[in-house]
C-alpha cells in the first residue's frame, strides 16, 4: 500500500514510517531521513531522536510513505485488521 517503490528511493529523501507494533497497540507515524541505501536494505534516521531504522526492501515498500495521509490510512486499516489481537497494555 506504500506510495514508494524501493528502486526510486534515494539517499537524503524524507519519508514517513508507518510504525506498527500490534501487541503493544502502537500505530504511529515517524518522519525519517534516508541515510543509506543498499541493494537489499535501507537505513532511515529520525531527525528528532537520531534513532536509526533498518528496512529490508520488502518492508520499505510496505511501511514507508511520502504522503502522510496515505500513511495514516494504512495505519487505520492495519489497526482495524489487528483489533482482535491481544495486547500487553
């Protein structure tokens, strides 16, 4: 559902990460700056916290977005799909 194709991703792109941790009931967006791109994976850095996130090609194409509204739609859809998963919180 992402609006990004891995082959079009470039170093220094700013993207939105749709972060999903269903067992913790976490569905959030995080702004990332793409720091490195390799054939099989890429690394994005959160400019606020400096935390790094590594994505394999398939995960990048599912969880990274250029459009925040699309990322939020994706999170809503996933939250609805996961509503029956038992959470720890």
